C-alpha cells in the first residue's frame, strides 16, 4: 500500500563534520511503499505522481529520522538515577545486583517490555542493546524486540572474573549459549547478534578467545563492549593484561575490532588506541550523560575526529540518565562547550547527525536508515509538543530550521514524541 507522509522534515544526509548541512523542507511529501521511501519532494509534486496514495498529514509537528542509540543496557531500566558513585562502585552497588535478578525469565520478560516501550517512546528506532548475562533473558529480549518490531542488535553478556559469582560463566559455556542464540535470532527480521564481553576487566584472555571464535565462525556478527571509561578501571585492566599495549589492544589482540565493533565511552584514549580504532573502522559510542553522572570525564571528540574514528551517541541507560537522545545530544554539546578551546563547536545539525546517521553507520545500517532519503526505510519520529508548551511556542517562533532543531534538543523529551514508525509500521503512539 502506498502512503504519502506530508510533513515538515529535518534530516542530515550529508555529514556536518565533513561540510554537510541540515536538510529541511517545510512541505515535504515522502511516498512510502511497503515501508520504503520511494519518492521525496515538494508534497504537491509527489502527489501528482501518486494520486491514489493515502495522505497522512503530519504538518502539526516536525518529522525527523528515527533516532539511533548505539549503547543502552536493557537490564538496567530500574537502576536509572543511581547518582553519586564512580563506575566500579556503581556497578557493584547499583547495576549488578539488578542484573542478577534477570536470571528469572519472567522478570527478564517484564524488563524487556519496560525497556522496549521506554526506548520507542523516546523515538529510538535502532539500537545496539547491551544484553544480560543469562541466555534465557536474552531469548526473552529478542522475542519481545521481534514482537514490537525494534531494529535491535544485541547479545549475551559474557564475563568470567571480577563480577559477583552469579554473573560469571566459562568460555566454553559462553560460546555454546551464544551460538544457540545466534542460530535462533541473528538475521531474523530486524534483529542481529552482537558478541558482548562486558569489558576486558571482567573477561579473561580465554573468554575473549571464545568471543573471537564466535566472530570467526560467523563473520557478520557485531561486537560490543566498554573501553577507557574510568581511570581506576583502566589501571586495573592494564594490570590484568600486561602483554597488551593498551585497553583497545586487549580487544584488538583477540580480533574483536572491526567495522561492526562498537566500544562505549573511550573517554581517556591514547593516540595509538585512536589509530587502532580508526584503522579497524570501529565505532565509539559517546555516552555523555553517563560520563557526567558517573564522573568518568570529558569526551575528547576533537581527538576522535582528528584520528578519523567513527563516533555516534549512546544513552548508556542505566549509567545514563534516560532514553532520550535529545538529552544526550544536549549533554554532548555542553561537554564540548566546557572543554573550551579543546572542544568541538557543535551545531544543531551535528547533534541530529550524531543521533541518527552516525549511529546508522556505526550499526552498519547506513543503507537502510539514518535519514529520510529515497531508498531508506521509513523509520521516523514525529515531534509534536503539547499545544502551548514551551517547546511548542518555541518551535512556532523559531527563526529558521536550525533554530527549531536547537529548540528540540534543548527542550525535547519523550513527551514531545507523538508517533514513531519503523519500516513504515507505527510502533509507538503517545495518545
Ligand atoms: N563497564 C562495564 N559494565 C558497565 C556498565 O554496565 N555501565 C557502564 N557505564 N560501564 C560499564
Ligand atoms: Zn554501558
């Protein structure tokens, strides 16, 4: 069935870090057939070529591409708001006790439902989802993600040291359980599998070897983990891996860096680590509210850009403070401002790019999502604040499209997300 979505549209098909700018249209027609955008132009022109298509008029709001969260933990919904601790204390006191509860499949199903409805309500349509330590919980997660139609890449979290004992497994069991999940879920609908060692601190050499074996056996898998988040963590990893040149090298030595690798944080990278990430075409997920909340540090975006490392945004719930990528974009902007001369001057177009097209590239989904061009899937978010709200009056009085986008990032919340589509399917409606 053909549908023309008629809307004011903002997107960033051309990378603003490489000279591109915001694309905007006040009365755009997006012709969508079977979930794919097949024509785009002025509404009147698109209408002439598709006189029989149903028209969905969205001109009361602003349409943007579906948001892409490159790092978010599904088991951590209930631990959002654990303030006042650095990373390793926060893990021990807040995150890991909750993660242990996901051994119960029924509880994991409940959390997966809560997670997915929260993520979709925030306008996130694609995500690299950090999983749980239990295969049953992951099976529950994938089942729920398939049911709601989320574009999710996720996997079993594996660890064999340091963490509380009920979260540990062995390299052999990690391999076998991951294998079974891959066989069931990888490539099914919109789901893909990510090999997920929690971080080098909790994964021994043999565990990373079992991860490497999974990638060797199925080369189109993704890999995700954490790196260089916190100074104490970095020192402990260095002591545990005396033969590795640095933290990134712990993963590189086991063949875990590639085009389909996303490492979260990288707040304290060395030049050699940035060079290794760039040459592998691996991506870094920048999680600014988490970095601020856990006191991890100021993300060196300039150094990543200069080294040619791909960067996108992550909410890092529950270290992060919620699912909204508007908030992450705003916090990314604050961090760069606070860095003064060392920071990058981010415009609203940069923020939208980091929250959409950059994430699509990190997830190797750039052919499918990230902007609203012909050939892309109709993954989209209608931002339509309540009439009379501050965002509403600000949008109505915005000086230009860039100003409107700035207002969206500064004031926008999940309550302003009226409707969300993935592949042309409505997956969330506020009312
Ligand atoms: N490093 C290892 N596990 C975690 C986690 O759950 N959250 C964050 N922010 N960092 C981690
Ligand atoms: Zn994380």
